[in-house]
């Protein structure tokens, strides 16, 4: 079901967006060579408690998950593309890390992700991160009244194609509101002028994620982490966006 939010509700949702952004900033700033993924998760958990927020991940147990997620962050390293389950791993020089975080504040959810390199970056990793960031910006720019979901999807797919990357359509953007995942689904590629018309009050996560060498994934033995089929690296960028009469509003915009 597609739900539309009033301008007052979108105002309320900004608290969740600001909090999610602050957790991504803090975990991004803490991520460094030698830091354990479990320390990043603990940092986010502390911030959740201090804010009186609720994690969307810790009890998350969809049909494709082996058991409840049990952590508050997704930390996807190198060939891990999505849903990286934090484990006892110290980040190494040159690791490509994606942190994905969703939380509920005052009854509203926000969802966002950022990719970065710890230590010395490889050029191709910086390029991949730049590509997902640009795809996210291109998608957000299409989130205007009168456009359709396909305009967002095709803008994302165009950026991938121009970078020589193929797109996996198994996971994409999604409605965000009282729950983390709702309608509409927003594939990371598609045809312009097709799909649901965008109306004021639609709130959704736009989340391009691309892999350097393939569009195929498999599930790690941990039952959660999705890795590239060929071991190539992956990056992911995500914001929660509201469609308004005044254009797209990025609820999870980071101040740095
Ligand atoms: Mg997310």
C-alpha cells in the first residue's frame, strides 16, 4: 500500500532523518584501520540508547534472513554488497566499507547508507563510491511531483551504465514511514515515464548499490551478508527522501 504523508508528518520525520544522519557521521568518522566492526555497532547502539530511538535492524527477521539480525548496523566490507552482518573483524588498510543504518524516532523511520575507504584508497574504489553517490544524486533529482518511479530508476541506471557497471535488480529503494520497508519498490534501473506517478507526501529510500565486476550476488554463510558473485568490491549510497510540492527533501542529509 502506498501511503502519503502530510507536510506536518514530513516535518516530524525529520527527527528520525537527522538522527540517522548523525549515526552515519559518527560511525564513518570512527571507521579507521584497526577498528573492529563490532565497535562501530556498539557506537551506534550507544547513540540509539542516548537518543531514545529504536533500531529497525536488531529484531529484523524477514523470510530471507536466517535468524533475527541481532545488530543495529549493516557493515558491508569489500565484496560484501548489502546487509553486512557486523562480526569480529578489524578494518584493514584500503578496506571499502558501507555502513547502512535505519532507526525509528518518535514513531517514524529513516534509512540511509554511506560508503567509504579506510586508510589508503584504491582509485577504482573511489570511482565506484563516486558512481553510487552520483547515482543517488541523479535519482533524488528525479523525485519531483509529476515524474514517475521509472524516472528515478532510469536516472540511477544511466549513471551505472555510463560507468560501465551492470545493475542488480533484486534489491532497491523502498517506501519508508512507520515501518522500514513499504511500497513503492524503486528498482535501480528502469524505463523513464513508467511506473507510479510521484505525488506530494511520498517518502521513500533511494539506494543505488553497484559492484565492480558483476551484477550477481550470493548469501554468505552468516545467513545475511550478500556478497558479489565474483569477489569484486561493492558500494552503496542511500537517503530517505520526501516528495514535496517544493521538490525532493532529503530527510537523512548529513551536515558533513
Ligand atoms: Mg538502508
